C-alpha cells in the first residue's frame, strides 16, 4: 500500500501575525466574525469597533441576529488576566449586553471556571463564552486562525433555570417547537446557516450577511405565517430609503423568488414578505407549512443577501463593489 505523505501541524504565536491587538487583531476580527460564528454557533454582526463605555472602550460591540441581543467581545493576545475580566464585566453592564465573549490565546483555568460560574448563576438569557485563539500551520503553509471554545453556557442548565424562573405558556412552547423544527429543516438544506438558539417568541431570525437586514419567519396576528426581509437600522428614514431602493427592483426580486412579494413601511421599521395561504396553528401546523417556510427562508437569504450588501443607507445610490 502506498504510504501517504502527511504534513506536520504546528501552533504559532498569534503575535507572529498580529503584532498589535488594537491596531491589527481587532480590525481583522471585525472583518472575520464569520469564523467566530462558526465556532460559537451564533450569528454575530458588527455594530461598532472600540465602542465607548464611560472612559473605557470595548474592542467589539455587536448584535446577535437570532435573538437581537447586544454582544461585547474583549480580546487580548496574551493569556487572560483579572484586569480584562473586570473590563469585560464593566462593558457588559454598561452596554446591557446579553452575550459576552472573551478571546485569548490562553484562557487560564481560573478564568474558565469564572465563566462557568457566571453561566450557572446568571439569568438564562445572559451568555458568557471563553474562546482560545489558535494559529495553526501545516509545514510551510500560511497560518490559519482557529477559535476553540473552552467555556460556554450549558444549554441544559440554562433551560432548567429558565423553567424554574418562569413557566412557559402553551403558546410559547408551541412557538419553540415550531421554530425548532423549522430550523432543522433549514439547516438540513443549507448547512451554512448559523443559528444556535430558538426562543419562545413568534419569530426566528436568520442573517443576510449585513446588520439590520434579517430574514425572519414569523407567525403574526391571526396565525398568519410570513417569511420576510425585516429592515431595522434604528432610523425610520434610513429604513424607508432601503425599502424604496429594493422596491425599485421589484420585478427582478419577484422573478428571482418566483412569487409576488408585499412591500410594507411600518411606523419605524420596514419589511418585504410573502404569506402562507392559510392560518397556521404553531401547535398543529398544516402539513407543508414547515417546508414552505424553510424553502423561502433559504431563497430569501439567497436573493436578498447580495442586494442588501451593496445598499448605500445614506442615499438612494448603491455602494460600488
């Protein structure tokens, strides 16, 4: 049998690639959050670098798409220390973050234990992660970054805590089951989808690759099942401009989707959606409702992802690629 030649895997010092944390690593991470998302199973989208919190600044302030939670990320290119732990908690409190991430080439055991303790003794919607940054190389290949999660919330522990703190209504449980099954069907068709948590509300959110533009399957009043592109930039006029620009491409959008869509401007946010033809009871959905929604979630992300990526939110022009 022919012997295959194997390479030698080595771990490099992160400072061989990023000399300075603030000037080199943080900007790189801000542009490569997808790698962190793959490790955590979340959908984190950048909001701002170096966000001020009093007289301090958090490295990365972001948003988790599926839950809408604020995210703070503190990174360092040295082993974790008590000072950064204090900073991380200060940032989380100052920005009311629900997802707190600490990145370092080496998370010390005492700090990993501290993160585990925080996850056990905080409310179920507050999530703490300790992540080790590895830089790997095979022989003389280019270095490859790898995020290794060493401390994270226990979903089982959080769920037990949640049920202890608050009994879920039958309707909430039905939403949870419906959207969990919907997520299973989406990921079976599109494995690149990075949604980890399903809540108990009447909607679920999927990233398009750009902050403020998400694809949401939702069950609205009257048990109306919709799949929509939801536009929520924080500014009503900016939302309207984005909607108007996309409305100008209505023919192309409907041709790509293969069906008509509704453009809706609400009091502040906007959306573009399609509706399932009959009411949907989440506890007992019609036979093909879940497949209908899964197919459209995937199609909406495919069609709207490139369109919203190049939207200029300050005018009606497109950003040149």
